[in-house]
C-alpha cells in the first residue's frame, strides 16, 4: 500500500504556491445615517437667498464617510414616482443650492451640521420649485464591493407670492362588493395651482349602525400641476355592510366627498357559509319529510 509522505507533500505545496490560505471577508458595518429635516419649506423673493442647516447623525458603531450633493426633484403619476433629473422644460432648482461641504467623516454616534444656501435668480417667475439635498454614505475601501445608502432633504421652494394652490379631491364612491379580498380606499387630490400645499386626508369606515371600525389621517405634499393618489388599506373588515366617508383639508378649506357603501364578506364566511346553508337546508328538509310522514 502506498503511503503519502506528509512532510514531502507540504514542501511541494509550499514551493509550488498551492498552500490554502484562509481568505478573510471584510464585512462592512451596517450603516445607520439619520438626516434632519427630511423636508424644508423655503419662501424667497426673486434675487434673494437664505442659508439653512442640516443635521446628520451616525447611529452606527463605525465612522462613516458621507457625501453631499443637490439634485432636481420632480414626480410622475398619481403614485408620485420620484425622479431626480431635470425636466427638459422646467427650471433646475438644484442649481440654486450651494453646499457648505461636499463630504465629511462622521464618528460613531457622532453628529454633523452642514450649511447650505439657496439663491434664487433675479429673473425667476413666481411659483413652486423643488430640489433635494442627498446625504450618501461612501465605502471606506477603494477596492472591492461596498454598499451605499442615502437619505434626502426635499426643498419646497416658493418664489414670490407663488400664487395659491387649487385643490380638487375626488374618489370612486360607487357601490362595491368585496368577497374575501383586501380593501384599498383611494382618494385623488389634484393641484392645478402654481405652488405646492399639504393636504390632509381623513378616511373613516363605520357599520350601517354607526359603529366606527377604521380611522386614518394622512398628510401629504401635493405639487402643482399633479394629481396624487392617497391610499389606505384597512385590516379585514369582516362580514357586513360598511359606509366609507372621506374628507380632504388643504389651505384651511375642507371638502367632504360623497359616502361609499361597501358590502364585505370575509374569507371565513365564504368557506363556512355554504356549509351552514347545506346544514340548515338538510334540517329543514328533514323536518318537512318527518311532518309529511306524521300526516299520513
């Protein structure tokens, strides 16, 4: 039987470079950057400027290198899908932003303050303009794969008087039947004005006897020239007849929408209901049959 000469095998592997070397995987500490505020209201006259401050907090256990930069902010569709590139026909408000720093290093559990200045050109028309300042973490290693994370401060800039927002709320209030499926309540808010506003949507669901089973209050920005869909998904309502009421408040004006009636049948009822019907039917049929025999 042939036996391996272990010392000789080790020498051969050493000379030929086939020594298995343990590879140490460098894992990146979980990044935990917090930014305050996440939205800033700014009102300026054409040609004016203002300097404000952001606070960045490192909640993690390792220092983080962060980068700061400004981008345009716009949305598309009722679901408000965000885009951070300039529209070809729109003013790029990100060009108005000057940052006090482009990058910094934050110690673990450290706090960093960053100044930025917004300067509105003198020939800017009154209205609403929007940009976002991103704080993005950078991998420390120059090679390999590192993760990036970013948070943003959206700038809602009103130039001059800006004009008033024009809000119109609407919703599908037709009769609705839900057979064991989740229910989503939608309210559309249209802003046909020249500047943004914050709209508060109140949605309540009650039984036909008046007992409230669900209440939701949501506040969202609505940008000019857009329609935003506000959705709320109550938990299972169970089986019954329910009334949905909605009202939208913006610029101190409240709009009450028509009520909607929803008939909801839970999944359990859909399963047990037919069984109960069959059992009751069988009992009734048995009683009728027994009565006929008694009469005879």
